[in-house]
């Protein structure tokens, strides 16, 4: 590979710590990734040197903070190849980005309209649409999973109608690591005149995103899963659609004029950014994008594919292990269980934790997937560019202990 993994690992202070007397092996990156020193440093630097509110002051600190924040917006514009920087809306994360769109559609949808989601979604791409349909009377439909755990994409043609107004799907499943055929979904939805929202929370850290080539109408992702701070995220929307939608939050910053009778709203992106933003988080997200770009997103993608393939190969050595959607294309994560009656995924997770290995267990905020497989949850190992095959071997050794103890 054209990347130096040990040099990359040296940039993450937390990787030096021990857990339960063992070197930390962090394989819970699908929940949140660790932060490199360059991100940690810019957070400290903001509060130590530039701490001021943005867009509102003529003094030097406010001007500097504003410049740094808007520079981050432009970095993210380039990172996903948006046409305009004002198509980048800062949110608290993927969940708020989806809720922003769903709430802004409250006065756009009617009881005759339909929304399509999928059975492979995170709860944050299910519940907001259920709430919207309850409020508007619109109908919610979904693309089911096959027995193998991939989308039954052939069902989409039957689900799409002239009444379909929006299709929402994740690019990569957080629970299974499965890559979904979003290009096909977008093309079919647009043929019916529907908008498409892509949840890129699990893809933005792992693969190149080009919203113009993709031709999605909305795209959301979180900073904390891509080496950035928690509490910051991005909503991308096409300019004409964002101009059409009403604001989500009301308050300062998002207005043009306010009287006691009526208010008019600011232009993009500020129409959707009420109140004081997470300035440090936005600047930190810009630093995370710089970190990713310094390695190269294609290099990250290729290296992590090796990690995923190696993990599936090692897990396949055990008759006691069931890998979900094993033959599907994966990105960033692998989900599995032990085939022992009465053994819960958390039992495996606790044994691994005693060896300093961090994995995710449970339903991963994706209960419909668990219902599909008739299981309470899975063990998920998820990866970042700082992980190594040696760590995977350590994880496999820990799994052998779990098999001995639980079998």
C-alpha cells in the first residue's frame, strides 16, 4: 500500500492506552472513530486563540472564527464535490440532517404522497419518516431484504409510483456493512420524479463521494465517524430544492428581516443554520477532511477493503460463527454471531473487552434487520484506516476464547 500505517497510528493518542491491562484494539469505528492529533489541536487552538461568535462581529476574533468556519464549509464542498458551498448545511449529525429534511417537508407532502425507505436502515432513517407520514397522512413503504440480508432491489419497480415523492436509503448499512446499489435507486426514483436522500454516515469515512455524479438530492453524514468531533454533521442539498423548502429551526442567524408581525429568511446556507453553531466542531471537521485528504480517500478505501476481506476470511475459519450477508459487498464493517443457543452478542463483546478489544454488540439501532434474521443482535467489528491485520488476529484470538467459554 502507498500509506504508512504506523505513521498514521502515531497520530492517534488514544491508541497508546491499555484497556484491562491489554493494548487497546479499537474495532467500533462504525459507532465513532478516534480523533487524530491534528483534529484535537485545532479544537484547542480555536478556544485558546479564536473563540468568538461568527458572522456577527466586526472585531478581529469574530472575523477570524468566521473565516475558519467558512473555510471548513468549502473543504467539505470539495470533499463531496458539491456545486456550491452554500449547499453545505451544518447540523448536529446525520440524525438531525434527516430530521431537518423531514420537518421541512411537513407542508410539502399530502395524504396522497408516498415515501420509500428500506428494511436495512438505521432508526434515524426510519423514525423521522414515520413521524412525517403520521403528520401528513402520506404512505410509508419499504424495500425488503432478501434472505441473505441484501436489498431486494427488484421490488423497487413495484414500489415506485407517480405518487412517490421521496426515497431514502443508506449507502452502507451500519449494522451489516453491506454496500447498497444507490446509483440504481437514484436513477429509478428520478424516473418517477421523486427526490432521493442518501444516508452517507457509514460511507463518508471509507469511500469517495461525488454528489453530482451520484445525482442525489440530499446527502447526510456525521463528523464523528470520519475522524472529526462529535456533535457536528452535514446536510447537502441541491440549491433549487433547499430554496424551495421552509426552514427547520427559527431564531437568530437564519433571518433576513424580523418584525412583530412577520419574518423573512436569510439565503442559503444560513436559512437552515439558526443560532450559534458548533464553531469548534465545524473547524474540527474541516481538519478531519484535511487528514483524510492527506492519506487519500482511495488509499483508505483500498486498505480498509483488505481489512474487511481478511476479517471475513478469518471468521470463516470457524464453524461456530455465522456471518451476515457474507457474500455481499462490504465496506467498513462485518457483522456476525456465535451459533450457540442462549448466547447473546453482548456475551461475546464482554469477553473481548476483557482482552482490550472494543466491538459493538446489540441491534445497532437497526431493529428491523434483527427482526428479519430473528435475532436480538449481532457482534459488529468495524474498521478505520489505523486498524491493522495484526489487530484482527488479536480479535480472532479473543473470539477463540469466547467460543471456548460459551460453547
